[in-house]
C-alpha cells in the first residue's frame, strides 16, 4: 500500500500526463470541495459564542451559609454555558462521604447552571461542594465551597478544588496537542515550500520525508486526541481512553466534532495524494485545492480553542486561523529549507531564486504573525496588569522573547545568504530566510569567492537555519501551553468575582440582638448583605436563640432607611426559605450609613423591632 507523497512534477508512469491530470481534476475536485464544505458546516453548527473559561457567579446554598434545615439540592451558576458529566457536582458530608442522590443536570434547562439532588437525613455539620465543568472553550475548570446544616463543624473541612485534569491525562493530552501542531506545520509548510518556492522533481524528492512525517504525525496525534478527549473532559485517568461512554460523549462535543472533521480532511489528503493527484503541476487549481484544505485543517483548531469564546468571536476566529497558518508556513518551510540544504544533490542544489522566494514568503508570514499576535494578545490579556500577574501573560512574554531570538538568528541567516548570492554562477549557490529578501544590490557585480569560502558560507547557513528550527520548536511548545492556559482577561474576571475590590466590601455581616420580653423571646439575628454596595444586593438572615441554636420564627421583616437623604424605608422582601430568610430583590440606590430595622415576631403576640446602623459602599 503506497503512502501519501509530496507534490511531484515528474511524468506519469502510464498514460498521458495531461489526460491523467485532467481526469484527476474532474473526479477529485467535487470530492475535495464537498468534504471541506461539510467539515466547515459541522464546525460552524457546533460553535456558539461564549466567554472564555467559565467563572462561578452564584450558588444555592451560598458559600459559608448556615442553614437550619438540610437542603434538598445544590445548584451552582456560571457566567457561560458549561458541559456536565456525572461527576461535575459532588457534595461531601463532614466525614467526607458523598451525599448526592443522582447525576447533575442543568437547572430549569439553563445551560449555565448545574444542579444535583441530595440524600435525605443530612446531619448537622459542614458540607463541602466541589464542582468540575467544561467551559465553552473546551477547557475544564474546577472549584469548591462549603455550607453548614445546624451549625458549622468544630473542625470544618477546608474547601479544596480537585485538579481540573489528572496529571497523567493532562501530560498525554498536551503532548498530543504539541505533536499535532508540529505535524500541521510540516504538512502545510513543506507543501507551500514546494509549490511556491522550488517546484521541481528534485524538490519533491528532497522534502518527501518531512512531508510524509507531517501527515503521519498529524493523523496519529489527532487519533490520540480523540481517545484522550473523553478522560480529559471527565477528569479520568488514561486507562479510560477506550470507555464507550466517554467516546460517545466526545463525538457529541464541539472539540470531538472538530477532531473528527480533522481526521476526515486528513483522510481526503491521503487518498488524493495516494491516487497520484500529487502529480499535478503547481498551478492555480493546485494552489486553490491546497488553500481550501489548509483553511479547513486550521479551522478544526480555532473553533474549539480560545478564539471560539469571549469577545469578538468572528474576528478572533479569523485572526487565530491566519496566525496558525502563518506559523505553519514559516516553521514548516524552515524545515523544508533545512532538508534542501542538507539533502539536495550536488549536481542539482537549491537555486538562489528559490531561497529568495521563500525569504519573501517568510517575511509575509512574520508580518501576519506580528499583526494577529498583537490582536490576540490584547484580546487574551485585556490589561497591562494581566501581562505581569497572570500565567497567560507570563507565558505570552516568554513566547515574545523566544520569537525575538528566532528573528535574531534569522538575521544571521540573511548575512550568510547574502554572501552565498555572491558566489559565481558555476558554483552551487544557496540562500535562506531571515525575515526578508537577500538579493544582491542592483548594479553591483558579484564578487567571486573560492570554493572553500563558498562551502564555509554553506556551513554557516546550515547552522543558522538549524538554530532557527530548534528555537522555532520552543515557540511551538509555548504556543501549545498558551492555548491550554486560562486567558488573562478571564483570570482577571474570575479574580474580580472571588476577591474583594480594594476599598470596597464584598459583604456586610451584622448581628442584631433582640428581646421581646418573654422567656423565649431573646436571641440574635445574623444578617448577611452581599455585596454590601450600591445596587442590587442579596440578603440572608438566620435567627439564633438565647442558647446559640437556630430557631424558627413566624415572621421576619427587614427595612433600610437613609435619613439624611430622606430615602426609605426600603423593604428587603424577606422570604422564608425553610432554614433561613432570604431575598435577592433589595436595590440600594445610594452609598452611606443606612438605618437597618429588623422586626422579629416569635409568637402571635410577641414581637419587637430593633434598629442598627449599616454602611453601604459605593
């Protein structure tokens, strides 16, 4: 069985080359167009705009709440749609035993929520809720919080989020992603080098090995990603790669659809090349077919990564696709150039014109990388602060410095190229890319050099190109890590939800003593006002008896008045939530010190109203 091969311009073994090429075009072009269109349709149908990396925005019960009676279920809410698995929401009792009574589901059909029922008879103490969901950009996120029934445990558990992905699964998945990037670069970069820079039979033979390597590497790594996607999303170990349940789940997810579409496109590439379509001469039709396949292959990455979620999704998808393809043309082309420098026969070496053409092509690729990289950096970071205080920003900084190193090495390559271009015509002359063309100045006569000097120039050029490829591999590794890291903008938003704003409270906690005068009419009301600032606030209130235990009261009212501004009273609208009194409809219009009045009725005839000052932040 023959394997896919690089474009070859040698004559066909059987039949007329013109007739064979024409037959290939008529029979393969509809197949190619159909597969590409179907792949794009499947990917676009599965893609939906969202925010990058899900952030927890609320829960019921709330973090740290003390309930009089045990809840029947636990619900968490996020700022974007999330995918759920059977272990997405776990609740553990004070002895660290699970108390869930079913699988999690979306509450009320809302895709940004997760709800799980609890077993009956929950005893007193502190319970831990841990959650793990897959956000819209295909990355797993985790978190944890606690609530208590009756009263908190004396040595309450510390809420600890489980790792988003087991270490072994994460290492294998990230390795497969890196290998896939490398395979794409070889496949596209080598093909572009042959079609655009050195379209001869010698070129096809010289770069055949890296092209085949790219096709096989990309195909096998994609198969590995399909198998590992299920354990990655579910949080299982690598042993679960063949679990039918996880494979089915992968096939129905956006990342799974993208990976399967990639395999289909690679299969088409293999079939077309195996059936001698690779013998087409470089031309408009060949360039159009290659462009369609390259765009479709690149699309299988961008629709399931950071570009598919967050702000400006259409622009981000186009920018990321251009960035990915420019990277492939540049780095993959460097590998092809290195192969040509080492493996081209002495009687038919790489011509200077081909090297100059690639030099100009690489310059255009670097320009595209710079422009799209600036946009993606702004979109991913959101602020200068995120560049220095988030993992995404630090990795991005390392990547920028590494790219600068590549460009510095490329500048040395240009010098060696310029020297080789001065070699007399009868001597083999080579050139490379350093971010721009290296033509001899017009009107200047090339200075002859000795064969020994020419060979020294070639050795210097080979070393520089080899260094470019080596540092380019590091850039590729940093790109892989970067695409799997929470964007700085999302990390900042998550920190804003979870951490206090400097100078502003995140909640207002008040303990209001009361005494109705009856033997059982003494106690305290604990009132939590969140966030305790101007705008909409949630209110939670629990009543404690004189002995410190939770007690039930038939009525609890809460009002707020700002006397200086003659505002109020504003009724909080407390509702008995069977264990605590709560409301999420209180809207405080002004900052300042408000008078909070608490009315507690403990029986049909015993009632008291107590006032307490509470500060509302801006």
